[in-house]
C-alpha cells in the first residue's frame, strides 16, 4: 500500500491501552487543547512560527500538540520522551508516525474530543490537506463542525442497538457506544472503515462493529433503536470526495436515507440525520421534504439551521476543497449545474424520524434557534411530545384547552428605560437556557401569561382570544418549548417519558 493510502492499524489490545495511557499521562486532552487556542495545522510560515513558539517548551504535551494537532515534525528525542514508556518506532508500526533520521512526523491527525461522560476520546484521521496529496476520494476527515452539531442534537437515551450511517472516522459511533448495548457503523469508504475501527480500539470500545458499504446495504435485515446519519450530503456536480459527494443528483442522497431508514427502525425507534436540501425553482421546499417522508410510517420533523443562495453555498465548499486556481474554474461548473437543476438555494438542517404505529404520522418544519446549548437530544424529543400532545387534544383548535406549564429552562428578561414619569418597560424577552436555546421577544402581557403557568393550566381564560398576534405568539412559545404539556416530566421540558429507546 502506498504511503499516502496507509491507514493506522494494530492487532494488539494491550498496545492500544498503553497508547491511551501515554496520551492521558501527557495531558493531551480536549480541555488542554482549548487553552492553546488555534489547533489547526499551520497554514503558512507565520502560522507555523506562532505554533512552534507556542510549543517551544518540549514537554510531552507540547510535543504531542506539535505532532498531531499542528502537523509539525519534532526531534526524535523529543518524541521518545513524549511517548515513553512506548517508542516512536512502535507508533510508527501502528501507522501514526513516520521516522526520517533524527526527525519524527505525524502520518495522521490525532485529536482529543470530549466524550459524553466528560472524559476524552481520541480520534485519528487524515491530516488536513492530504486530500490534495494522493488520497483525494478516500480522504478521511476529522471531526468537523457538522459532526459536532449532529452529536449535540442526538438523543442520548440507553438503547439496545444503534447504527451510524456515513461513519467517517467514527465519532458518532464512539459517542453512541456510551449509551448503547451494541453499535454498528457503515461507510462506503474503505479507508474510513479502517480509521474508525482503529479509533474504536484506541478508545477501548469493543462493542462497535464497522462495515464497508453504501448506506444501509451492509446491515440488510437488521433493525435498530437509534440511527444516526451524516451522509455525504453536499449538493455538487462532482464525485471526487467520498465524504462530501454522493455522486447522486441534487439532494437525492438525503432523500434515500429518509426513504430507506424506516425499514431499519424498531417500533418507537429514532433516525436523526444532518442533511442539505435544495430550494428548486417553482417548488415549495417544505412540500418536497414532506413528500420524502410520506408513507414512511414515521413522524417527521425538520429543524432548518441556515439557508445559503447557490453562489454562496458553492463558494463555501470550494474554499474547503479546491485551490484558488482550481476553485475559480470549478465555481462556474457548480453554478452551471445549479442552473440546469433549477437550484436557487440550499438549506442545512436536522431531519428526525420517529417510527410510530399511528395511522397518519405527522410532518413539521421549524426554523432553529441561533444558539444550541448541548446536549440537545431531549429538547429534540420534546418537540415530538409537544406535537403529539397537541394533535391528541384535537389540534390547533383546542390549543387553548391544553394544560400547559412553563418549562423549567425558561428565563424572563425585562429591560426598563427611563421616562419623564419614572421607568417603563422597553423590551421583554423569554429565553431557553438549555438545548434548543430559542430567544423570543414578547409583549409584557405574553410574558406575564407564561409566568402564570408555574403549575399546569390551560391558556383559555388567560389569553386574549380576540388578539390573533397574541395567540400566534403563545402558539410559537409552545412550538419552541417555552410552554410544555402538563405531563411532560423530564428536566429539559421534552421527551416522551421513557427511560430507554426501543
């Protein structure tokens, strides 16, 4: 195997344990890296000079950061001290280092990430930039912002079997392993499967199974309580990167996940997918997504995070993967593709399916808040219980009769301004301090209604039924979780009152 195609591997459980000990004893942790500021590989001579100065102490932590976070070579003796009681040669045999005379360099990026229990998980991936240095299509990304977003939104209840679709380096599977009896992860990139399997063993997790193949094909016939999907959702005319490009037209890859996932869900199971979808000329994008979810046997909720016009969207992705010269030419190719497909804009969001035995499942779309305060999984589940409760009560026509209480996560903020006669209310805000951290500007009267819901009560008699704006504001507060059904008993104001998925 060529050096550029090599993946880390060991078949020695004891060596993985020793490797974890080396990383932990050196203090190579998520918290330590946060105190160092920027941990991206050096981008130019000035950035490299800054990073060398920042790690000039040559402590074991300095050396590991220089090697595996910054991607800078170190002296062989410094590496030997940092890796003791192991040796650079052993880490070279594992595919993590390359030794050239008196210098040692990292063959991979190896980064610490915070686990669900507050401890650390270490993940190896291809070093940034190697996608243009011989790997390209099979490049394995580290933990990107989208991966962290999906992880923060995932429901974290104990479950029997979880599935990670489009696993990449395996971060979602590693996190799911903390609350699942068994985890399976699939990816069509063989290098990603190899990296993810290495990462599971590095972190001492033996109940994760990694399988090569497209989407659900490797797990045919199986069912899961939780499916986490982060497919190659970028809408592009290219097929050069397996982590980014599906090779399917438009947003077809996300539609395929939605259509296929229900067959792999246990009754009551959940599928949570981060996806992009196209805004096609002459079509309502909400109706397009609703058609994806028709006949799936699942309630479906879409949380839209952001929308970019086609030109901005193309620019964002080409900046990540193309040189300036190549990117300029590719931009026109991408824009011509969007014009042919009628794609005017692209949205990013979370799509959640919950398998139900109801005859008529529901479909809803919401715009997300500006801020997510992880963990958000119970807040996601809370959206489902609120919609279920409203529909069970008879829908919007009976909204005012539904016993509601204020979420314990609500905070009321009132700002006063001086006037000639004293002080007057200038602005009233309601804020959620956990999960989907919506902020709503409301009238003092609406804020007062919420304060009267310290114990469950219907809004009829409190709300002004002749004021449509007030009714709309209260309905929005219910949608976003400021007001919750009376029988909702979990601490985050959401959830379906169960302790276990499936």
